């Protein structure tokens, strides 16, 4: 009976193929770092591109103790399943020493247990959920391999409250706000913090709206908000962005949009919204042409030169995280042993593109989270003004003044200053 | 005030639902095909339109036109590459053609979606409104574009109605949906009729896609969702019944809007889904469907 | 020889929407007898069976079996009670062997029994042997000839070992030899003391088997009694033959006129069933040809082959060109227009729209005049113009179907069973219409089982029987040579 | 392909050969699967582990479609219910994994009954739609009751089967082989026969005295039980229960494609399809975002040119003409 149906043969043939290339252990083999992000999403792409740039920079300066850094990227289609598989592949197949991954809390939270189980240092450069560092805090010995390389929701909210106070309450005399957030992992703590820090910043919260991330028609939401007559809408959106912004503009909702709008931090956002984003304010890591530190501008320019657009917020942090890992390995005397690496990472004190980066300790509330505060990392506030992202906060870094499109009604015009 | 708000706001979206669903139901009525790549086709029309308008700066109108053409082209490809292949295949038993067409178009839809994500990323895009500005209707601030959309939808549906009820080709199409055998005995070539219906479908899907892009914005990730909503509306209205789909479209559209306004935006889709299940139970042939 | 009454049926009725399918049917069926249930298509005989078997729910009436009224029970309960039905269309399972089919029939209706009891295997084989399927027991149905599939149905019935057997159209599509075998099998059941209800339109074969016969027409009982009585019954004869056969000899078409349509060695296979066997016939320009034969004889198949609806071997030449392989549409536009038995109207369109679609290939002017002519031919249609086709009565629908085909101004009009299930009154009107058609130049090919309707108009007659042309000649000779033997 | 000319003996022989061929394929597959851990990387084992659970999903789907003749667009309804039930019990009430898996299966069975009810009333696209809607409703429910289900984030379960890839692989393989044995056995048993009959010709089957309602409900429950179990196991393998791992329409689509790809009504083919699908997706990962595109294209090609499916093709490859 002659019989070799290709169909049956294939998967096992494939198995051979895969088994075939087990990496040869050479003395000077490069240090591999896995980077997981969705290529179809601007933030995800920016995350991996920035990491590759970091690796190149480090290698250009002789690498780590003479060993080159090699970045291996994986596309997770922003799906937890794919991300976990990619993570396993990075650890078991590609033998990386650390993984930088994802800007989506859902995904990061799915990877976290695996970093614990497989003892693999994992840093998320963009996810915001407080739970990431909470897990580490609650069960340190198990979860200590996870680090949170970007401000968590609580701090993002804090930074937004801070800038609202300085640029909205002060000059425009705004007194009331409505919080509008997508229903997602990262916004739960964000909203919690909003509700406590907005009032102290001088904005009374009239209403708090959470909507389904696959909402496409925002008209009802805006109408609901308008009925409350707030001075400003404080947003917490990342999965959505283009649609609420465009509809805000097309329907000429007379209330300013401020807060966190992750998609608005990308340089293509103007084109994506056909300029509807004019006047939108959002918090972000850093902004083009503004030197948060000495490395900000060089990085931004190099990135823009190499990829044509400027990095998304998680681009900055992912660039820094590669450096931080490299330094940690150096500190650990070249060892890539997970536990040594973790200890080394905990001692991180790195001046990166977004500020001075340190991780909270085992006993702080947000263990392994990025420290927030003046002199450390505060993030910046940018506003879209005719096609450009102008930095409007903090004052010492600002290169523009807050102005709003004509259809926006303001309590009072900016007090002359 | 709120009522008026709901009426106006729900109208545009419902009209859009209707337009998108009509083509879908037409194909089923005439050739018994449920095209699960429907959403993908709409998305392509939207993205191509946007790219032409914004990326290559040819302006909204040319963009829209190109978008519709793209939708039409893809619809025809779908027909010839996937549907026809399956229908003519000797190896596929006739009683199973249905499931094969479903699976086939499903896969095709995935391919389209992934391809679009690759070319245009899965960020939502929005085309610049065909006309800007807002109109104030009794204190309800309504984007002029929204009104234009509602009008365009009805113009297109109107044209379709004329085509079907006033032209020979249209009559033949209608007849084919009732009794293809009888039609072929009267000297009509069914293959031509099917081609015609796919052309009509392509145009409708294209227009719907482009209008959606100027209204709510579209991302390659929406494809599945768009198919699902068209599918539900069509079944609710009665498979193959054009008027049924229109009624259903408004039912669903307004139900969603009312929920969003009066209950909570988060619960928006749920009542429609429940209604659908109930309807299918109580009246499996749909609102205006015939058995 | 018949024993105790097994089945007592009274006042059985069923309507589908507007159409009354069965109206106040009642009869007794005793053990060890064969009751024949005859009637033309659409007379409701199959429905009666379905009602008894519980496949359809009766609207009213009682079906008493073993002292219980089983009317309205679910089919599986009725089956378990001891009734069984042999369906007209055997729909075998594609992926099971013959043996498995028989086994299935032997299985208990249980969720916990996973393996068939050992004795079932050989039970199945014995039964297969009894119906003569022993040596194909392990084959799949797709590889079996049509007759074998029918045997398989019978085998399943035997396996159920029922007290009452309902057998629907067992002879359709079988050759005479096979009909013989089947008759023996069925007699076998009677001799085992089972009660057998036998439905068939082929009166001949029923007559040979049945102890008693019941004739139905348009859902009602028209005659009951010994088979001979029923055969002599006036209504029955009228229903089948339209009463006495009279025909006017008149062949105004000279033999040398060119043939419009030539059919040569045309054979059609439905799966394994030989529906047509090397059929040949000729239609000359201007002739009115009738092809008579009972349903199942193959008339519809022949017409569908000519219209290109079914694939066939052999040649069909129209105006000298072989049209085998042309599309249905092309053939119709070419001038060969069929008005099918099933009418195929556009039910949700108005009468006028239906007609317009027929005339779509004509120039508007011609269409209008032609429409007028047809309205004269069928005046009723003029009044009904704006009504939906589905709201018409059966007769009106038939007229519409004919008119619609006529709108195509056919060179050859094929009429398939126009009288099917129509009341005698309507037949008169149709008959007149046929006469007027005859007076026009148009060539007509008429397929009929109703001889009285078919003969008077015909120039020549073909008799089709079990897929073969068995007789050809002038209508005059038909009475003499076929008249008696026909039924 | 017709055996008209052949004598019944050769036909019987052919049948036996067919059978043996199937056995042969299974033997090869099982042996390969058993030896894999010896020489395949832990990572690939991880992939196959997931693939095997998908195999179970696909088999359960095939039982419904191929045998009961019900087109279920929402396999993830059954899977998701089982998965979430297990996950919730584990993370909220700390029940042990085996208990949770059992509970998951039980809950899934309830879901199966829920699904069976419309199936008895509705046909074709209508039933398909109901199953689709069932999934959408489940999706929304998960999001709305975020308090219990963890909503969009999903929930991290405290316990996992094992962190060792090989152990996980063995568990999955065991689950797969057991399910395959049972489901395949069932499909070849008298029940399978009755089920096929009621799928292909309901009227005739009832007239033979079979209560097809009973059998269809049974089929739904069986399918649900296995979907639920596998769903629960998958959760304890992944360590998380989230919408896009066990409920999302995309997952259901994958299951259906796997089953059709492998060969309808073969039960075992479904496994082949699942392994092929997931392995292919993984192997093509280097293609980055395009891998899904290519996989879909391949699947479409198979459906167009080998509608029999992979296993179907493998079994009949010899006989064609």
C-alpha cells in the first residue's frame, strides 16, 4: 500500500525542522532579548523598533562586556494566547535572557505568571495596570521576575491631575470635569485615582463614564456628558482613540478633551483623524524636540530619521528598558542568571529618554513599578496644534501654549500671562 | 429633546446598517449564498477610499469613488475565486455546499482582514466628512455629514428599488429569487443573473463601507463585527427579504441607540442580541421572511 | 383469508395552508390483506400514509391501532408500536454499508447500548439474504443499482417486523422484471399475516396485488371495493382516462414536412435508476404530438432532457442542430419552450409580471399584441392581471404557466401534464385552449397521463412506459390497439 | 469511484483496507506523538500542547456537525462556559484542579442542553445564527460581570497543571487520546449510527422508531462535556482564562476550520486539522503579521481542492480514479 499523504507527513516533518536548529552554544554568543509587540498596531511597532535601535546603539559602543545584544521580535497580534506562546518560544526555543513585552495590560498580565513560572525577567514598557506590580508586591518570591517599565495607571492619573491643575484650572478657570474611560484593565485604577486627585486639583467630577472598548458610535456618550455641562472631559483611552476624537470634532462637542489618549501620542494621529485631533491634550512619555534629558532629542531624531515617524510613548520606555537590562547584566558581572539579573535590575538608576528611571522596592506599594515624581519620571502633557504635538507641561519643558479650537466653549479665556 | 436626539442619532446609523444588509440579503435571496467575507469587503472599500483620499491626497470625493470600485472589484473576486469554485466543485456533495460556502467565505474574510491589517495597520481610520460642519435641528446639533449619509443611503436604496421593480433585469433578478428554474425555462441565463446580483452587492457594500468610514471610522479589525451585524439583521428581517432587512436594520439601530442613551453605552449591543434570539425562536422565517 | 382488523381509520383530514390535501378519509385494514390505495399525483394518497405514520400531524380524525388512537403520536412511538413505512424515495445513508442499514433498523432506541447485540449481525444478514442483497451486504449504497436500493428499503421494513406495513410507490422507476420480484416480496408480507397498505399510481401493478382497492382523487375517496369494481368505476376511469376514449383521425401534416425536433437514442440515468432507455421520437413542423404514459413513465424526464435540465446520452436535434450541451436558457431562446409539470410560476409576482418576464425577449410592440392574443385565449387571466400568482386557483395557475411560455412565441411548445390535479370543469376550458392552439401554426409536444385529454388534439401519439417508447401511431388506432391494455 | 465491476469480496477487501489504512495513520500519529518529547524542543511541545486541546475542541465540533448534522458556529460557547466555570471555582473558592475541571465539564453540559433546545426547532443558518449569538452574549456577560470573571483582563488562576513543558505535553496528549478514543468509538458505535441517520434523514430515522430528539440532545451533551473539559484544561495550562483565549469568535472559527480542514465526519481528522493549523501558524511566525493570512489561504486552498479534508484525502488518496 503506497501511502505518504503530504497532509499527515507535514506537521511531523515540520517538527523535525524546528527541532533541527537548536542554537549552538558559542562562548561569545550574543545576549538575546525577546521583544513582543503587535506589528499591525502603531504602538506595538514602535515598541519593537525602539528596542532594535537600543540594541544597535549598545552594540555600536562595544556591547556588554564585549557581547553583542540581539533583539528577537515576536508579533502577538495583541492576543494573550499568542503572547504567551511567543513568550514560551522566546524562553524555551530562542533562549533569551529577558523579555520586553506589550503595551496592553491584558496581555502583560497573561505573560506575568509565565515569567514567574519560567523564571524569566519580563519588563512591560507600556502596560499600565496597577495589578502588574501588585502581584509582585503580594507574592514577591514568585513574581519578582516581572518589572513594570512604565508609569502605572495610578501615576498616569496623578500626572494628569498635576497638569490639569497647572494648565486647565489655573489659566482657564475650569472647575468641573467628567471622566470618560474605556472599560479595560488599566483604566480601573486610573479612574480610581482620577476620582480622588481631580478634586484636589480643583476639578469637581460631575460624572464618571466607562464605555465598552469596541464602542464605535460615541454620540450618545458625548450627549450624556454635555448634559452635565462640565468644563473639561478627562479621558482614559488607549484601545480606542481615532473614533472618539473624530466624532468629538465632527459633532463639535464644545468641551475640551484632555487626559490620557494613548493613540494621540503617536505622530500619525493627525493624519489618522484628518486633523480632528486639533486641540486634544494627552499625557505621554516624551515629545519630539523637547529635552526631558540629554538623550531624549538624540533618540527622537535618530528614530524619526530611521523609521520616518516619531516614537509612540512605549517606544521611549522600551528603548530605555533595553539599556537598563544591558546595564543590569553589566552590574551582575556579565551573568544572565535570572535571579542575579533581577537583583541587578532592582538597583537600576538610569537616566533615560523620559527621565531618571528607578524601580520601587519590595516593600513599596508598587514593587518593581517605575518611580514617579519630579526629578524622576513625570511624563509630559502634549497638545495637538495644527499638525504638531506641542509640549504644554511641565512648564520648564513646555514649548507651546494651550489653545482650543473655536467650537470649544471655555469658562474664561486664558488669563494673560 | 432627548427623544429627538435619539431619533436623529439612530437614523443615520440605522440607514447605514440597512444599506450594508440589503446587498447581503439580496445575494442570499437570489443565489442562496451567505457571504461571510461581507465585513471584509466593506473594510476594503473604506480603507482604499481613505488611502486614496488622505494618503495620496486625491480628496474625499475621488477617494469615495475609488473605495466603492474597490468594494465592487473585491466582491467579484469573492464570487469567482471562492463561491463559484465551491458551487461548481464536483467533489463537494450538493447538500454540503452551504457549509462549504460559509467556511470558504469565512476564510476569505480572514485573509482580507489580515491583508488589510498588513497594508494599513489595524488602527481605525476615518475619512474626512464629505461635507463638514454641523446643522442645528431643534437644538440637536447634528453633523451635516450624518444627514448626508442618511440621504445617500436612501438614494442608493431607492435606486435599487427602481432597478428591481422598474427594469427588466431587475424583474428577472426578483424572479430568480423566487424560482430560478422557472426563469431559466424562460430563456434567461442564470449565470448572468448571479453576476448581476454580485455586482449590485459589490456596489452596495462599497458605498456602505465608504460611508461608514466617513461616519464612525473603520479598522481592519471591524470586519468580523460588521459581518456579524449584517448577518443578524438579515436573519432578523427574514433571509432574502430586502424590505425585511430594512425594517430589521432600523429596529436594531434604534434599539442600540435607545439602550446607549437610556441604559448604558456599555450595554449597547445586548438587547439587540436578545431580541434576535427571541425573534428566531418565535418566528424562524424572520419578520418579513417567507417560508 | 384476511384476519382481524389491525387499523381502523375514520374521518382523517389534513390541510396545508389553503390546500386541502386529505378530506374525511376512512377505511379498515385487516391482518393478512393488501389494500391498494390508488389515485393520480396530488390526490393525497402519500399524505394519508404520512398521517398514519405520524410523519405529518392529522388535523382531525382517528387512527385506531391495537385499541389505541395513535393519531398525532410522534413517528418514533408509532413505529415502536408496530407500524412501518417504506418511503417512495429511498434516501440511504452515504457512509453506511447495506448491512449497517439493516442493523440500524434492528437496533433498540437506547442511549446506553453502545454495541449491537451479537445476534443482530446474523439477523441482519438473513434479512439481507431474503430480499436478495446477501452478496452486496458490505457495499455502500452509492455503488448499488436503483432496484437494490428499493430492496434495501424493504429489508429495513422486514427488520422492524411490523404488524402494519405502509408501502409508498414501490414500483416507481423499476423494470417489469423487478416489479415482479417486488410483488412477490409484498405478497410474502401478506402471507405472514401482516396488514399491508400499498400506495401506487400504476393501477396495473396494484391491481395484480391488492385484495381490495381504494381510489382517491383531490384528497377524497371516490371508490372502494374489490379491485375490479374500482377499476370499472366511472369516476375512476374518468379521473385516469377522462372517461371514454374518443379521437378524431386527422393527420393534416404530410409526412415529408421537415422534422422540427428529432430525439435519438436518448437515455437518462438518475443515480442508478434508468429513467429513460434509448428513447426516440420525431416532431414535424406544425404537428401536435402527444406522449402518453403514467407518471413515473419518464415523460417529465424526457422533456427536461430536451430542455437541457438533465444530462443525457444520445442526440436531440432541433431544426437540424444538435442542442445537447446548450444551456437551458439558450435552448429556450432557441424556440424550444417547456411549460413544466411543476408550473414554476413566480408565486410572489403578479400575473402580469409573470407574463412580461415570458415576453422579455420580444420587442415591446410584439409583446403587447401577443399579450392581447393570450388574454383572448385565457380570458380569466385578463381579470387576474394584478393578482399575485400564488393567489390563483390551480386551473388559473396552469393557464398562466401555459400563457407565460406562449409569451416566448415558441417554435415548439412542450406541455408537461397540464391537467395534473385539475377538476374536470377546468379540463374543458384547457381542452378548448388546446384546440385553438392546434389551429395556429405552432408545434406542440404534449405529455399526458389523461388519455382523453391527450388524444383529441393529437396528430400522432407516442406511449411511454417505464422509460421506453412502447407504441406509436395515430390517435384513432390508439383506442383499438392500446385502449384496454393501457391501464 | 464505483465498484460496479468489482465482486463483493474485493469490495469487502477494499473496506478492510480502508479501515487498516485509517489504523495505520493513527498508529503513525500516536507513535510520533509519544516519541516527540525525546527529541523536540520544549517550546514545540508547548505549541503541540495547545494544539492537542484544540484537537479536542475540533473533535467535539465534528461530532455535532459530522454526525448530528448541526452546524455550530459557536463552539467557544461550550468551551468558554467550561473554561470560565473552572477558572472561577479555582480562583474564587480555591477548589482543586480536578474538581474544577469536572465542574467545568458539568457546566458545559448545561450549556450544551441550552444549545440543543434551539437546534431541535431551527435549521441551517438560523441555528447557526443562534449559536453565534450565544457566543456574543457570553462575551458580553464576561465583560459585564467583570467582578467575577475579570472582564476584559481575564483572570489569572492560582494553580496550573505544571510549569514543565513535558508534563503539560503528556497531560494534553493523554486527554487527547482518551477523548479521541471515546469520541471515535462513539461515532462508530450503534449510537453513532443512529446519530448519523438522524442527521442525514430525520424523517426516515423517526419512522424506524428512533426518538431523534433524545439522541441529538445526547450528542450536544457529549460534545459539550469534551469541549468543557478541554477548555478547563487549557485554562490550567495557560494559567489564565481570558476572553481571547477561550471565548472569542476567532477561536471558534479556528476550531471549525480545523475540523473541516482535517476532514468532516472523521473525528480523528479534526485532530490532524488542529495540529496542522496551530503548528503552521507557529512555524510561519517568522512571517510576522502575515502568518495568519498565509494559514487562512492554505486552509482555503485545501477546502477548495480537497473538500474531503486532510484525513479524508489521505484515506482515499489511493482510490481516486
